[in-house]
C-alpha cells in the first residue's frame, strides 16, 4: 500500500480536480453565450471528474475525494478510522485550493460578482429552485446514501472488476441531474466548502447543512450496504 503521505497527495489533487472541474463548469461554462452547457453539462462534468480520477488515483488512495465518502467507507468496514482526519483535512484543502484557482480565473471577467453564487450550495432563498430546508436536507441525505451504496457495491470484490469508476462517475452524474435544482448538489462537504469560503456571508451560514446531510447519508449507506452485502 502507498504511504499515507502519498495517499494524501492523491486525495488533494483528486479533490482539487473534482471542485475545479465540477464547479468550474458551473461558473465558467453553464450559461456561456450561445454554447452554454447548462444543467446537463454541469452534471456530466462532475461525473467525469470522479470517473477520470478514479482511474488515475484509485489505486493510490482509493479516490474518495469527499469527507462523506471516507466516513461512509469507514462505516462500511472498508477504511480505517485512524486515517479519517488526515483524509478529510486534505480533501477540504484540495477543495479550497480549487476554489482559489477558480476565483482567480472567474474574477478576470468584467462584471464578475462572487456573491452571485459561485456554484455554492444553498437552501430556501439560496436554493436554485427555491426549495425549503427540509426538502434540501432530504435530498442531500438520500442522494449521498445512494452514492455510497453504489460505491460500496461497485467496489465489492464480487462485482465485475475494473468497472467501478464508470458506475461511480455515472452515479454522480445522475445525482446532479436530480438535485441541482434543489441544492445545486453537494453530496460532498469538501466541494461545498471549497467555494463557500470565497463567498462568505450566506454560503458560510448555510454550509452546516452540506456537512451534516451528506455525512448522515453516507454513514447510512455504508452501514446498510455492509449489512446487505455480508456473506
């Protein structure tokens, strides 16, 4: 197994790519004149970041890229508790580094306003579709639960070998297709934190939900798959 330092390095760059690729597509390309990629494109971009990194670093760090995933894999008996804090801290730092690069790029455009959203997650007045707190809470818990369920199942030693990155990437794409209108889709506290720190204000005030709900969903997903999948 690679050293902890090597695994943390892989998690840093992997999470950096997820936030830069996913949030970058939302900030820079979603509404670009005439050729904007829209909701479908942003959803695909998030899925592609995970798919590409799963192939690139899955054999080094497991390609978690997400504090909720690390906790869910621990709940599922796939990850040691002693590595949780280093993994989670590194994922958050990778997300913030990506947010900084995205801010540097986006602020080069005349009229850029970080307070307009910057791909942040939100509920109530800051939900893209105006969904209430309870709707957003349920969405994030359920979507993260299903994400962990797919991760656990597709990486099970009894699953078809080599196909897990595809299943996981497509699952994240589907999750975004469902939930972008509700919360702008988090299912990942590092992704949420990486852009929220540059908006501050309401984005920081609502960030608690996008830590609590994904973690609850991930723990449930890990525990339940562990029970269902036991031999």
